[in-house]
């Protein structure tokens, strides 16, 4: 008989991660409200970017999906349901469901467009008149997390496809006059090292949030991080058990926030001030305003509050706007500090 140790590959506990609060907050808010539009994590090598992203997926509660469905379809939400399941629901057919862990899909750098989007079997379509779809990574990532490590090294057209699907919640595959579409609502998480090249500004703008990670300088914190990692490497199951209670508490806090989210209210005056900040910073388009409003509401829900306050906005606005500023080669000030200065002026 297989034991727990045989079944589960140990994942470093999210609550055991020391520091990097900005990255952790951005990931939690995206999980509470996936419509924020994902998060781009840029930072030095060896700062725990991949570890943190894999840890958040492990923390999430299980989701109910339609059994034997290729797209992790929801049982009642039409936006998260494949056309086949939709027809069954409309016909009043019996649908069997099962619980699965939230999908955590890694996108390899060498992935082709067919591997990402899926393919249509043309031979079968022509010979037998049957639409046969071979699902890609976008189908598997529906209702989950899609993680792209070194996103700044990925082909631009693939990044475009990912961002389009993440924004619309649907993926459409067109081939030889045959068209298939399926739900693809996921949290897109990208990570990268700025030394290896920047992402194009129009692609960067499509990510809801941008977290910047720096190597911890404080010696005592560095020692704590090394100790934590050594403890996990020597006996992962003991480490997981030690943080079990904290993990459960955070899990229930996220669940409560997801339920509270639609009740959270943001006053008109605060919305005007958010737009004033975006206007003063000369942010192109309205994505900055929309994402900041969403993130502030998600943060208020995370704090178990019904109304968004100035403090909630101040906590999230830098994450939402720092990557949307126009790049000036002569600018010496960091974009995050620039956002902070304008926020302090507007929210006096």
C-alpha cells in the first residue's frame, strides 16, 4: 500500500518562505481575483521566484470539475465551460464531477504554437467528419496557473497568444476552415532576470502586476533563509508538517477573500484619485486604472474588509503601475519610487 510520502512530491511550503513580501502579495491577490491579469516577477538569480510560484499552487484548495473533461470545465459557470459540457447542461443531462488540485502548468521555452494552443486532427475531420481536438497547455491550464520561467526569452508571438488568452479567457484554434474554441481562464505568472533582456513594453503592459525581487542583504535574514531551505532538503515531510497549520490558515483566508470579493466597495473619490495618479504618471491606456481598482478590492477582501481604504490602494498601486511608465533612458529614479512619490502627493 502506498503511503502519503509515495504519492505526494514534497513542495516547499508557501508560509515557510522568508521575505519577498511583494511577490507573495502579488501572487495571493491574483489567486483571489484572476481577472487582475497575472503577475510578472523580475529579479536576481536564486531569489526563490520559481519556489514561491510552485508553493502558491500547492496552497490552493481543490476545485470541482466535470469528470473526463479535457478543459477542467466548471459545472455551472458558462464562462469556464467547454461547448460539449454546455450542451449537456442545456439538455439537462446528468453530469458527474470530481475534485482535482488546481492545475499548475509549466510552459517550456522551446514549446511550439501547436503545443501551447492545441491541434485539430485534419485527417479525421476530412475522412470521418469528426472534429477531433488534441488539447494544448492552455486547455490544461484552464482554472489554474500557467507559469512561464524566463518569459523574456520566450518567442514574442507565443507571449502574445498567452496574454490574449489570459485576457479574454478563451482560446480559439483555426485550421483549414475548421474552428474550435475552449475556455482558457488562468493566472499567468512569468518570471525572468532583467540581465537577460527586457520584455517588450506592449507585452509588459498586458501583465496585471509587476513584482521586482532583490537579493536579501541583511545577514540574519539570509541565515534564516538558508536554515529553512536546509531543513526542508534534509526532511521535507517534517518541514511540511511544521507549517501545516499556517498553510491551512492562509488557505481559509484566501477562500474567505474569494467569497467576500464581490461585496467589496470602492468609493468614487478613491477611484478618481487612482485615475489622477495614472494621469499624472502619463500611463498609456486605461489598464493601469482597471487593474489598480481590481487589486485594491482584492486586497481589501484579503484583509476581510468591505470597503477599500487609502492604505489598501497604497499597498498595491506600485505593483500595478511600475511597469506601465514610459521608459526614459536619461531617468535616474526607479519607476517604483516615481509611482510612490506621485501617490503620496495625490493621497495626502
